[in-house]
C-alpha cells in the first residue's frame, strides 16, 4: 500500500487555502482535496493528525532516503485518515462521476433508494428498484 503517498497527500491537502465565509457566501468552493474537519475535533485529535514528519535519513552506505518519523507517541488520527484514503482509492472513489456522487448524496439524505430495495407503486404492488450500473469484472487466471 502507498502509505507514504497518502500521508504526503494528507499534509499537502491540510495546507490548501480555504475560502473565507464571505467568499463561500459569494459562491466560492473549496479546492479539491480540502480536508473538512468536524466540529467535535479537539486539539489532541489535531495533534495526532500531524504527529509525523517526513525526514531524510542516511543508510549505512550513505544514501539518502525519505522516512516518516513520529513526533509524538499517539498518531491514530493520521493512521485512520490513511486507512480511509486507501479504502477510497481501492474502491475507485477518485474516478467516480459527479452523477455518482450526487446519487450517493441523495441516498444519504434519504431521497434515494438503497441498492436492491423495493418501492410500492400507486396500486400497492411492490416493484424492485433498479440498482446502479456496475462495472463488469472478470476473474483472472493469473498465478493459478
């Protein structure tokens, strides 16, 4: 897994400029990748989120390499962010269309139907609600 890449991405996204309340009221949007923090976040959680730094270390042979090192003992918030980002990457959320995101948003808001759910028609009969189209997957014979 690309742990180092996801950590570097997190730190880069934490540094993105955020629009002010006035700019948001005028229609400005957050830049892609902006880390939105919930209201319950406290200083301990934030310290955990930035609990590591990328440093250059020398190997026994004198070569330089980059390594993430802890600045403090607790870093669970950063680990959780990296795990969540990896999961999003694995399911392909980076490549989802705006329509897919809008559909998911509607489902969370209660406007949409869960996949494989049923709906009652005006006549009282039950009909199946179509699931969104899925990508076709093919089993590989690689390494069998």
